[in-house]
């Protein structure tokens, strides 16, 4: 009878330890997503700032590559990724 109690207690302790480790890992995982790490470059940036700094992407009329709108070269009513593509004849 004492062996049965010993094995039941051992199984209970193992289950308790495993569940405890799982809960601890879940808490760390949730904290990681709630508190984003600061970028290596310096100051803290919130998600709102990152979204506010997102830039519109355009597609080059010649090669089809996507690039930021601030780098756009416009010619003949179309957007191009570089001045070289803007000067090429239309296909």
C-alpha cells in the first residue's frame, strides 16, 4: 500500500512541476508581446510611431519593383524607381 501512495505522490509532483513550467513559459511569452523590446539604435519607439512613419509604396512602370513614394521619379504621367527607367522608351 505504501508503494502505491509513493508512486501516486511522485506522479502528482511531476505533473505539478510540468504544469508550473508551462505556466511560467506562457507568462514570459505574453510579456514579450506586451512589452516590445527597444531597438538597438537608441530611443524607445511605440507601435503608433512605427505605423505613423510607414510610407506608401509605389510600383515602377518599367520593371515592376516596389519602392517608397519618396524615391519616386515621375515622367509621362507614370511613376518610376529611378531616372534611368524614366528615360527609357515605354514598352
